[in-house]
């Protein structure tokens, strides 16, 4: 069988390796942390992501190379293209690493993003904030995640402080109009090197303190909007010439309008529900795409709610798992636990997730409410 090299060794790589191992592939991950989540289930080269000798060693061991996080140095990916097979290319990384490049690419694909403006000074920030109105959201164009590197501007008095604080990171800034969304959705689409495209069912996402808490599928929205969101994700996959997965985060307004928030060119936390709830998981689909296999069927087999397990949830979860689950039996739900093998249960750190399979999503939500694990 062939060997798949993965830049990054976190939980996304781990679940990719678990799915791909079942398909007969071997995996080797490049990650600086010894015994990384992916390294526990695959081989691992322990080195920095931008260590070129280590990247060359990865290329020597692997028949195909992919990545599991988007802040891989696009130059390293470009170098690897001359040493190995990198079906996703480096262009997709280059685009999605940078919010302005990403927004322009989405617009070029004919899809709407929240109105935005490039910001190079606090004067430009003031002018753009006057144009969009308050609140509005200032973001660093690179390196942000979990809401880090952003500032929701609610008063014109905050302009200078917001500009100074975020520009300290030394990267460009972008101001976005605040979208008073009714719901946040995401759709994960896959595209193969031959151009076959399939989308997974849209997920309704609920964040707590900027960290994903729940993904609810089917999303509690009109079926026509689900279909429109899925179409739009496929349009982006086509327009950007994606290979592998592209996760599309969306805002849905009360009038039924969809705006793209941001993209991720990899498996996405909001797609973990596919592991048991779809005919093909996002991880299997990614492996299929980068290995040039036909894509799998994305049909939803059961309603599901995915709930993230953060550091503070581990102890109550383990206590719950050790006993008979009366609530699960009564509600007829099947909570499927996935843990990532991380040792220190730091507050807010993603340690795992539970896919709660149910007759309908409300029963899954009732189980989550009753267990009290997520009250802490
Ligand atoms: P992630 O962990 O998803 O990569 P991130 O740090 O890249 O997060 P965004 O996804 O851009 O950040 O924003 C985080 C959250 O902030 C969004 O999910 C949404 O709830 C809110 N948000 C961001 N931009 C806007 C906007 N223009 N209007 C309204 N809410 C927004
Ligand atoms: Mg992001
Ligand atoms: Mg986001």
C-alpha cells in the first residue's frame, strides 16, 4: 500500500490516519510535539513545520503529501511539490492563509462574503467603520483562530486602541461589516483531482466564547437553504480548484441570505459529525480525494449533534462513561465518544468530541442538556 505524509499531527491528522489506515494506507506525520495525537496512531517525524530537511524526509517516506492545518508554510508546500506528489498544491494554502486573498477568491467564484475593507491605518479604519456602521469586526488577515486576532468595534472611541492592538501582530488588517446572523452554518465539500465534487449536509453551528460547541445536523433551517448552502460550497470548491476538502463557514440572516465567513482547506471540526452519521466520513473523503479515488456518498444516515469535549469536560465525561447511561436509553440516543489522546486537559483545549446519534436532533440536544457535562 501507499504511504500518506501529513503536515501536522493534531487530532485532524489522527482521525485522517484512522480512516485511511482502514483503507490500507500507511501514515507518517510531521509535527514538532513528540507523541502528537496523529503520531500515536501513525509514524511521526518530530520537527518544526518549516524544517526543510524534515519536510524532505517526509517527502522521501511518503507517496502523497497532505496537510491537516492551514498555517503550513506555503513555501515549504511549494518545495515539497518538486520532491513528492502534493495534490492539493500550495496555491490553496496561499489563498486561505490570508483573509483578503481568500475573500477575493470567493468573490471571483461568484459567491458573496460579508462586506469588507482592507485597513492600513487608523484613519482608514475610521472611514471604513463609518461606511459599514457599528458594530463591525476588525481582524488580522493571517494567523487568527478561535476568535483570536479580532476585535468587535462597538464604539468609535475604540478605533485607535483596536487598530494599535491588532496591528501589533505586524500583519495587515481587514474590517468586516457585522452580519446580524440568525444562524451560523458550515458545509464541507470535497473535490478530486479529476474535478468530481460532493458536499456533506450543512451543519448548524453554535459557538461558545468563539469555540465551536455544537454542530446540529440536519440544520434547523428550510431544506431549500440547506441545498443552497451546499451548492455554494461546491461552487467555491470548483472556483478555487480545490483538491481534498474545503470547509465553508457561513452566516445565514433572518431574510434567508447567505454570506461566507471564512474557509479552511482541510477536515473541519464542524464535520466530525460525519464519522458515524454519514455514509462516508469527511476523513475518508479527504483520503479518497488526495489519493485520486472516486468520492464516497455523503448521504446523512441519522440525525446527529456533535458536541466538543474541552479540557474542563473530560472529568465529568469519563465519570458519565463509567456508568449505565439511563438518559441515553430513555431518549434512545447513541453518544459516540471520540478522544484525541491529549495528555493535559487544559481549560478550553479541544480534547475530543461526542457524536450523539438520535431519532431527531432535539433528543440529542436533550441528552446533552441532561448529562450536565457541558455545564462547566
Ligand atoms: P475559527 O476558529 O473558526 O478559525 P477565527 O478566529 O478564524 O475562528 P472567525 O471564524 O472569522 O474567526 O470568527 C469567529 C466568530 O466570530 C464567527 O464564528 C462569528 O460567530 C463571529 N464573527 C466573525 N466575523 C463576523 C462578522 N463579520 N459578523 C458577525 N459575526 C462575526
Ligand atoms: Mg478561522
Ligand atoms: Mg471561523
